C-alpha cells in the first residue's frame, strides 16, 4: 500500500453506489494510495461523482477496508445524533 492522501473518505461522502468487487484487466493505480493494482488482482470499484459525472475509480483492498471502517465511524456518529432526537 502506498501513501494515502488526506483524510480517509467514507462511503457516505464519496460514493454514488455500492462498492463492487472488481478484477483489474490491466494494472490500475488505486485512487487513494496510488499503489498499482496488478492485472488480474482483486480490487474494489467505488462509483464516485466528479464534476457531474460518475467515475468508477478502483481502490486496493487495504484502502477499501479503511474507507469501510471510516463509514462505520460516520454511521455510528449519525446513529448517536438520531438517538438524541428521539
Ligand atoms: Zn490503495
């Protein structure tokens, strides 16, 4: 895994759909850490809105795992906020 840039995004902020398992047809850099995912390796494709278009960048397994963990943190925070309202 390369060096990820910035704060870990969560699925709540970046995605316009579910991450899907993807097999790289050619070596593709991970959108977050820049590490190349080699041909035939498993990665995740996470649809993302950019300038009004849906892009489908790929993420290495380590970065996907970080993003999912960040998503859980964000969801837990929302759940806490909801509890305060009811
Ligand atoms: Zn990565």
